[in-house]
C-alpha cells in the first residue's frame, strides 16, 4: 500500500524570509509521524502538486505555508483534498479563524489528528475567496500596497502592517469614492461607496466588520458603507473598532447568496487582501457579481477548533 503523503504549497518569502526553515521543520515533523511530504515552491509546482493530489487518495491534505495570500493561491487551484495552513504572513486571518498555531510541530499534529470540516467560498468570475471581498476604498488601499510591494523583477517583497500607512494616506487624499449600486439575490438595492462580502468574520487588524459571519451557512455577509469621503471612512473605522457600526445610519448588513455591483466609474476590488480586478463602468460592462459556493472547501482543523465548534 502506498504511504500517505502531504502536499505543501510554500511561500519562501513568508515569515520575513523564514519560510524555508519553517517548511523544513514541518516536513521533519510529518516524517516522524510516518507521513511523506512533497513541497511546491513555485506557482507551476503548486498547480502540479494540486493536480497530483486530486487523483491520489493517499494524499491526506495540502498545506498552505505562508500568509493569507498563499492560502488564496492554493484555494484557487481548486483542490479536491482538505487543506490546512502553516501561518507565516502579516495577518493570518484564515489561520486565526481556525485557531491554527504558527508552530510547524502543531500543524503536523493537526494533520495527524485528521479532523476535517467543510466551509463555503465566494466566487467572482474565475476567482475564489475564503475570507472576504472588498469593493471601494479598502480595495484602493490594497491595490496601492500591492503595487508598492512589487519589485522590478516582478517578485513580491515581504510586507508588514506599517507598510499600509502610506497607501492608506494616499488613498485618503486620492480616492474619489464613486457610488456603488448594489443588488442582492432577494431584489434589495443599496447605494454606498464601500462594500464588503464576508465569508469569515474578521478583517485586517482583526477588525470585526461582520462579526456574525459564519463560514458554513451557505451565505455571505454583505456590509455596505453609504457615505463618501475620508472623514466618513475614519468615522466608520472608529465605529467598527467600538463594535457599533452595524447599528448606525449609513451602514447596511444583509446575508446574501449572490450580489451584483455596478458603478458609473471603475472601482477596485480586493479578494482576501490581494487585488481582485475592477467593477467596470456600467456603460461598458455588465455588473460585477459574486456568489457563494456552499461547502466548496474542506479544512483540516486543530482539536481546539473542532472541540469548540462541536460545543457551540
């Protein structure tokens, strides 16, 4: 019988350049548990790894070794096997939600436990997301930050939270807050300047923008901020910090399975913290749309998460 194995889709630059050392520790820990490991370091290797795992029942799971961007890249390979994460990014929102610790040895223990749970995904066009989609001001910040990280050779430099200060300031002075026309699958309509669709509840800095979002309910949480301008954006941010925003005028919250967004101007989109394209001007393109994919992904979770979820 073929030995069980684990695929590792790794980002060598994660963890401020400590990605390779952490992956080596994970591989060693898996070996001590009798599990082989196959590591992919490039996008082509990652695609080949996922394809091999889909056709091989002896693959126990796939590991995204990096930050939320690495998780998103793995998810967009459409894996048929369960995934988990070795967190080594800036925010690690996916790992935080599932209470995955950054220790390679703990991740190996989670893989040995083999506790699997399904979660939903969102999809727009051919892109999928596990955390959230953002349209408007926050996506403009993400787009500016991504451009600042891109090196001359096309490689992405490691980042940190302080690196967002400059793009936030530039977006505050430069973003024009064009209006968004938003329609849900139930026929409700909203007008706003920034909108989010959450699958899991937390945003960067652990902000609870959609605190009641549930990753396996077959729905996405739509949050729309109505008013334009940097002062309103700061006010909304303060309300989010205090947990009061969903009770304020100018903020709408609905649970939806599908949403269409149109605008008279091109508006940036972010998916799981990376640039995700644009809502094109409605005179030249159909509305941008997103839908939920119920139970589209299986996640291998640590015992503490499985136990807490079972109790809840």
